[in-house]
C-alpha cells in the first residue's frame, strides 16, 4: 500500500486505544463497539507497562484512549500524563 493510500485509509477510520489489565474488560468494550455502526481501528493492550514502552517507541495519535485508572504496573493516571505530553 502506498503512503498516500495509507493516509486515506486512516482518514476513514478512527483509532481507538483500549488499555486495561483485565482481559474481560477489554472483551466487553470490544463486544460493545462491534455492535455500533462506526469505522474504527481498535488497538487493545492488556498491560500498562507494555503501553508505556510502546508510547516511548512511537507517537501514534489516537482519536480516543480508554484506560483503567488502577492497573498493577503503571497507574492510569501516570499513563494519562505520558499521553498528554
């Protein structure tokens, strides 16, 4: 896929990032979103530490980030400030 085609594809879809250390919560969100008639790219991460490390490596701009506040490795509050800047 050419880079301009990728840009057009990204424009058609919202990018949603779900972060929670409980797999059941991610599954529930995914199930609810599947019922809606929206175009989106869903990225689910089961570990706050993995999210922290991925954020260091790249600077994706997400349209919506939903995360748990209480997670084992890195709190949602700390991750929020990491995303904020």
